């Protein structure tokens, strides 16, 4: 049995798209769904998210809407973005959420266009999942600790963004990397030989001052 980790954050429209079109995995591959705090990954990398950069923000929304249309995925932007994803990230952890539950949370945000950081909306979401004590469950110290641990684990694995699949120490980042990840699972040798073998030792030509 091979283990594949999928790191995601509900704040990410690309994570939504990948979840909605989750690839069919080969036999013998077990996937672990791991919610992480995207903002903490950005802080670790010392960079901004696409929605925090003027121009890139608008492009991100335009591109994800286009991608959704191309792939037949319903999409409606939430009323504001970025929003605070902590409550839904912790809810997914508290529920040890399987893919169908994770997809339901994503749909609430990105297909129905709702903001889970608003208390009333979070209650609607929790009720739709049959969770009556959601407030207490996401306040549990163990749940908070697991979200932090997931994020630290992602950083240690070399994850810098979401969504990201990680297997055998390789990161496959972005909605458009799904097929690349499947090709690796089908024949990993093509990613470690030939020109691929040079990647880790390829030197930088210049470095910008920051």
C-alpha cells in the first residue's frame, strides 16, 4: 500500500477545483486528506497569496471561473475573499472528514458562494452536516493542535502552497498537477532519470534582492 497525502485549505479555489475533480487513484494507493492553514505556509515561504496581489487577484478569480466552466464544475465566488478559514479547517479535522464531507464544505463556499467565517453561515453548514455541537468541537485544543501539526508537517515536506499532493517526498502542487501526479504513480522512474535528475542540483543564475 502506497500513501499519498493531499494538503488543502478551504480558502483556495484551486483546492476546490481539485477536490471537485479528484483523480481516480490506482489500486494500492491510500490517500490521507490533510487540511492546513495556507496563510501559515505563505508566512513560512515569505510570500503573499494570489488574492493579496493586485492584478493577480483578479486574474486568479477569472482563471478559476474559467477552469470551473471548462471542467463542468459549478462555481460562485463567496461574498468576500480571502475569508478566515479556521472554523471550517477545524471542523474538517474534528469530523476526521472523508472526501465527500470535505467536498460538501468546499461546495458550500465555492459552489453556493457562502462565507463560512460568518457565525450564522457556519451554523447552517454544520447543521447540513448533521453536527449539532460544532462550536464546541472546533474549540477543542486537540483539534487546534492537529491543524497546527498538519501545517508544520506540510512545511517539513516542502509544501509551499495548496492544493498539493505529496508522495515519496515529491510535491505535486496546483489543480493542474493532478495528471502529473497520476503519471508519477504509474511510472515514478520517469521523474528521477534523464533531465529530471538535474533538477535538485540545478544552480541559480541570479538572485533578486528582497
